C-alpha cells in the first residue's frame, strides 16, 4: 500500500523542528551518536532531546547517471548518437539532451583488450571527471533534418560549458543488502567483488547503523521532496527507486532483514564535489559510480528515536551464495549475520570462520553524516517535507507484518 502523511505518527512537526534549525537551537546528532544517546538516556528522553539524526553512505550505486544538455550548435544538430570520452550516452530524448549511465563502458577500452570483461573507464568516470572540472571530448552524430541540418559534431567540454547537468539516479541507498560468498569451486568476479571458492571470503556493502533507509525502516520521513546530501551538494528524493520493496521479512525490532526500500534521487552536478563521487572499475564486472549520500531523519515520534538508536549488532543481512546458482536467478541464502559481526572482520558460517571486507566506505559514511550535521547546525540546511511518501507497510509495533 502507499502511505499518506496521516498514517505517520507525528509528535513533533516539521515546522517546529525547522524553526529550531533556523534559530540555531536544534539538537542534531549522527546515527552513530544516536546509538549512545539512546543507550544512556532511553528512547523517551532521546525523543525529547534530539530533533534530527543524520545518516550517510558511500558505495557503488550502479543505477546512477546524469542528464546533460550540451547546448545548441551552429548550425543546429539533433543528436541521435553521442559519446563522452568514447562512452556512449543515450540520445533518444531531444536535440541536445542526453543521459549517460554510470555502468556504460568505454568503447575500445584498452584494459578490455588485454583482459576481456574488464574495463578501466565508463560512465561513472565521465561524471566524476566533469565534476572534477576536467575537459571531456563530446562526439555527436545525426541523420539531419531541415531545422537540425548538422550531421556530425565534435568538441571539448567541461562542466561550466554545459547548459544543464544534473545527476539523476533511479536506484540509490538500498535499504540493507546481501553479504556475498561463493560456494563453488572456482573464483568468481561479481558486482560484490572477487569471491573466492569454498567460502574463502565474504563481501558486504552497507554502512549498517549509519545507512539512511535503515534509520527510517518504515519510510515515515522519506519521500518526494525530502532534501538530502548528494555528492557534496543539496539534492532531493524524486521518487521511489526501482526495485523498491518494503514487503520483506522483518525482525522483532521491525528492521528489514534483506534488501528492501530504495530511492530515486537528483541534484545539480555543478554544486557537487569530487570528494563525494567517484567512478569505479570492478574487476570482471564492469564500471559503476561511488555515490556519497546522506539523509536527515527528523525525530517526529518516539519510534524513530528507537529505530535511529539501533546499532550494528541489531541489524542483520542475509548471506547469499553468488556461485553456480546465482546466475540462474536462484538466490541461496545460507545464513544471516549482523553488521557488528561483518565489521569485526570475521563471520562464522556453516562452522567455518570467513574473513569479511566492505565494498562501501564507513569512514566516508561517517564523514557525510558529520557534514550534514554541520550544515543543519549552522542553519544552512532545513528539512524538506515529503510530499509523497515511499510505498510502505503498516507498522504494528513489531516485525510480524
């Protein structure tokens, strides 16, 4: 079902919290700090004392990309094929509007010629280069029309040259995700990194207790119009993300126990910082984009104080075999572990001790949550009131939905 605002239990209003932010009186803590607040003061007092909890994550988010308008040429062109640094962008929109996807790979990539299936440069790197202020080669082809007669065009562009450039990511900030292992007898190369045979290692990709949607598991404060930290700039949630699925198993805390909610987000590339966005090359898989994203969670009720106070030991994810069955869409879950266990560097599965490694950066997630906290404390960032909440399920006070 799709929630409406009246379904959300509200004990503090957005206006009340925003007035405190503007007056410099709001109490803002990171989700990491909120764990300690709840442990020391309890949920009721934490709700009374804290106004906003900030979150953060920095990891590969393949479903990302950018809309770019490169401006009309003289004579005009209606681009039907476009490449940026030899990475093809989608041009089936309007004359000089294009969309470049993060996972699109460079044509004739030199690494792929030597090691097939490996790519050193893709759409995510083009986006990073533009935000870093570098120049990028743009090539365009057209079939030609009376009002758009030019058939070929090539130039060098930088971000300042572009009329418009904004990130639009259809699926970001996955709410929980798999821990990947490999039960097969060979090393495999996946979007979860290199997985050694016979459960030789385990990789995971989440900030756990700092992860944005894990701090609001029922999406009471997240929806269209929610202001966010996006790659060093102010962005916004524009819709639910692709594959958004709130109807998954939940524990007795109400927390999801596998991949669930997602968000679509957008923001102005001209305001972003290269510190919080990086093109990525994943061995044997292809290219992606490392996205830095943070969401402020207004503590509008006691339950949100409780959820934001949960720690890594309270949040669990499935251990999934990416071996022989996974390519055939058979997801074999062979166990469940907490993020506290994953972050310890070792987990126990089927009696075997397995080393773990993160594919996302917790230090960067901490930095993003801290930066967003500073913005709010300075009064530079007030809360955006969601106009359409993400589809969710009714909260009954426990995980037995």
